[in-house]
């Protein structure tokens, strides 16, 4: 699967990325490297504030760890915490080997776009 990720915004407190997906993968691919973000220091972390998607098949947004943890399972078109919603941010709950990075994975042919808005919470 090919994923092209563009950093739309990277400030002291938030980051927004847009990932375009074309194809299939059976392994997770990194879309956010938190250690490379503006102001990143030791042990950086983000929370997912909002997410918008349009994908042609089931796609997972994962927190990286020794065994990745699913943050969101996406399918079709949708959003989380967009517009007037006032839902909580999704914290990274990965266990052993956590590094704060975010990956995308799908097991079927997929095309689409995923926009993720994150808040920097540490590091």
C-alpha cells in the first residue's frame, strides 16, 4: 500500500496531517513520527483530537508499540469530534514498547484520505 502523508500544521501545541491511501498492505505504515514534530523532546506523545476520513475499505489508525493498539477503525466516510461535537481526545493507551507514533493499516484494497488533528501532550 502506498501512503503519502502531508503535515498540514505543526505548532507548539498541535499537529494536523493528511494521509492519502492507495492500495493494500498487511502491515502498519507510519504516518506520524512524533519525535520529528516541532518542539519534540524526550518521550513525545500526542492525543487524537479529531479525525475525518473517506476510505473504500476497513482501515485502522494504530498507536505504535511492541504490539500496536487500535485507536480507530475507519470505514466509508465519517468523522470524530468534527464540527460542533465536544468529545474527549483519544489518548495513547499502547503498552510495552510505546513510542508515540501513529500508523495506518488495512488488509484489503483501499483508496482514500484520512485527516488527523492531534494535540501535543508531552515531550
